[in-house]
């Protein structure tokens, strides 16, 4: 969730909503916290997301399935 974008209007409370959704996905959907990655504000850039997906998914995916 990014609250303050550079080129678009601010998305007020987007960072807070992202944190709330993590809790919702965990407690209501039963998604383990280790399977949830949260990107908020300055950490929600394309490079950080790509790096996290590359590193995290590589260790989380079972190629035999």
C-alpha cells in the first residue's frame, strides 16, 4: 500500500489498509504469515517487489508440483 504517490493523487490510508489486509488474510482466510509479503510506501517500489518475488518465491515453490 502506497499512501503518497509521486505522480498521482495521494491514496490516504493505503499503507494502513495494506497492514489491515495482512491481518485479515491471516486470521480470516488462514493464510500463514510466512506466505504474506507486505510492501508499504517507499518499500512498495517495483525493484523491491521484483527482488522479493524472485528470492521469496524461489524458496517457497515446489517445482515437482
